[in-house]
């Protein structure tokens, strides 16, 4: 290849790189870099990433510069003869020591950051237990005896087939986690069924939730705001429907929310002692069914042939009510039918049983009171 053609190709390559940089500036919001985040550990991780990145840039630039210089000034057309560096002790020492020094330079900040990342226990202000359940998250504030289930919001389910125009597509939940800023939160992860992964990029928390194991992580959120994430481990048919929403608030707002959750728990317990009408149970049961059952059995109860059974005309739904309650409370081993006894309240279970038996094309005509579910527990 002639020198003129080689030079033209070099200029074309440089022009291409410059055009890409200009496009990147114009579309700066479409970043490909790590999220810097709103926690100290997230910024440490981002800083470590950038240090390693620029070291790689420097190495790459130096290597390609030497290659370009060698190709240009030692090309055959200039009559240059190749040199022989075989068994050169000096060069071998250089190419051994240089990578060693680079690795040491990277290892020092990396070790410090990793030690901080693993220190979840020290001085934790809040212990939050996170349980992965197909396909939702259960949160328990261990020191406050507050727990709840967070599921994909109905508003997100309604637009599953229409992603355009939805800013937080599949990222809305019915019960977000509320956490105070400037407090160390220790997360304790485990799972009731399969492996899930709790991932919120802005908090730099990504940890597997594994059945039979407890993994932990931590974060100190420094800015008020709403931070979103998703399950990051393929966990079944509704893996893409397990969003996470964290609302970081001031300490005063957190305490207000916490007191509200405690009052709500008392109200739920009191509601289980009341006598409900069939109309009220069916109305409540429809909401419970859409959130917890429709993903497998279908919104209309038609199910998925050869995969998930239909609710319409089901032998269990049309059969003895005690067996219907039992399979919802305890699930069915060897199938995707989970046990809902720890996920649903007594009111929810009574309502969904009544709804399934008197809707979705069924009309058994009987009902179950929440107090009966309380007695079974």
C-alpha cells in the first residue's frame, strides 16, 4: 500500500473518531459509563473504575503510538532492517516490572474499596431484610417489626404491550421502600424459591438472593430522591416484572412513613376480625388476583394451555373450599404454585378465594371470611 493511501486511511479513521465524539456530546444523556450514584461506596466504585479506565487508555495510547511510529519510520520502503531482541535481559526486566507496577498501583485503591464494600455490619443504623419471591420483593425492617410485599404496580401492568410514552416502563411498584438519608442501611438478602438479584445502580447495591443463604450489602444514601432498579437474575416467566423503587427521604419523613406502616398493619389485623360482605370480598379479591395470580392464570382466568391451569372451570375452584384455601396458603410442591401464607394477609386470601369462586366464569356461590383464615393459621 502506498504512503499516500495509508495517510488517507489514517485521516479517515481520525475523522470517524471525531464524528463519533461529536455525536456523543450531542447525546450526552445516553451515557455508557458506570452510574456515579448517590452513596459513598458508589462514588468509590466509580472512581476506581475511572482510574483503571484511564490506565487502560494510557497503555493503549502508548502501545498504538509505538506501533504507529515503528510502522512509519521502520517500513521496508525505507530500507530498514529488522532488529533482533532475542534474549534481551533489559527488555525482559522492563516488560516484567512495568505490568507489576501497574497492578500494584491498581491493587492499592481496589483493596481499600473492596474492604469498605464488604463492611456491612459495622455501625448499621437500619437492618432491612430483602426476600426474593417469584415474582415480587418482600421487605422487613428487622428492628421495627414492619414488613410488606412490593409488586409491580397495576399501572405498569396495564401498559406492558405499550412501552412508548411511559417514562418508568415496568419500573413502578405498589409499595416502594422508604429509607432515610445519611443513615447506614444494612441489606440482608435471601430467597424463598429461586435465585434473584436485587440491583439498584444509584445505590451501587447488586446482590444475589439465594435460597438457604444470607448475603448482605450496605448503603448510605446522601440525596433525597427516587431510585429504581430491577431483579438482575433470570428467575422465571415474570423476571422482567420485579422492579425496585427506593424513596430516600429525610429522617422526619421516614419516621412518619414508618408510623403509618405500623398503623396500617394494625388496621389489616383488625379488618381480619370483621365480617365482610361477598360484594366487598369480590371487589378486594379482584385487585389481589390481578397482582398475584393473573401473571400465570391470566386476567380472565383462562390460564396458559399446557403451562398454567385455568381458573375458569377448575376442579379446585369448583370443589371443596377447604382444598381451595389450602393450595393458596401452602402452594403445591413441584409446581410454580407458590405458598402465599407469608405473602398475603388473611383478608387478601379470603378475598381472592371468594373472587375466584364467584368470578372468572365461575359462580359457586359460597364465600370465606378472613376470620376463618386466621383460625387456620
